[in-house]
C-alpha cells in the first residue's frame, strides 16, 4: 500500500480512507510521522534526483549535438569562403563610406575596383575602419557564424595585426580569422612552443 502511494500517488486504502489516517489510528503518531517523512523524502528527494539526472542527460545531449554541428561548420570550406567574401564586401562598404565622409567620393583604388577588391593583397584596414566594423551588427554576426567567440572579438585588431604595423592586410585578416575559429586546440599551444624553441635555437647559433 505504501509502495502504491509513493509510486502511483494513490494514497488511499480499498475503503477509500487515507492511508495516513489509517496508520495513525492503528499504529500511533510515531508511525504516522514516519509515514510523512517517507513521503517527503520520496517527493522532494528521490524524484528530484531522478528529474535532475534526466535534465542533465538532456543538456549533455544538446551540447554534444552542438559540438557536432560546430565541427561540421569548421570543416565546411564553402561556408568559410562565403562568409569571408561577405566580410570583405562589408569592409569595402565601410571603407567607401569613410572615403565619402572625408570628401573623397572616388575612394581609393580598392573602392574603385569592387569586383577585384577581394583579390587585392595590398588592402589595409586601419584602426579607425576596424572600429567602424566592430560597431556594425553584421560584422559581429559574420564572426559568430565563423565560430569566433565573443571574448576573442574585443582585441581582435591587435590579434590580427601580427606584424605590428598598425594596419591589417587581407592575408592577415583571412589567416587570422581561420586560426581563431572554434575552441582553443592543443595543437595551437604546441605550435607556439615549437616556434619559440626554433627561435631560441637560431638565437643560440
């Protein structure tokens, strides 16, 4: 009867009398208290544990599916090419707007050649232009689509400016974005260590 009450929620005897009243009347208040403690433990203890385990498994499954989707996105070269092309066109749009604001309606050589602009390795992004890009929601959206985390976007200009020239050219932009995609990998740390070891060996020679 207690099992039926705890598991199925049917806490009455065959005659319809509540089990609690039956226990108190026949066994005393001590057993009635024990019955209440048992019900509280099963209701708020064991069942909550079962629900927590279920929710944890659901969340773990959702995270696993998201990891698979992210892995597929990182392997999708077509996605990377499309998003970088969209990014280049967005940069071109902001550059042309800045030229017009500065009284240069014709723009630079890059703004005059929109069809071949993405192939021009001499393109340079200044800190002023990059700050304009950071304020554009489309720029932020493209970086998120490329799996570049929000925390990596705050100092993105300094990260991409690998030669310390104060500007970012097209190879630096594309290579840097490709390296920043996804979660930090062990290979990245190992690569830095190998480069430092190689530089140390050259300095010693």
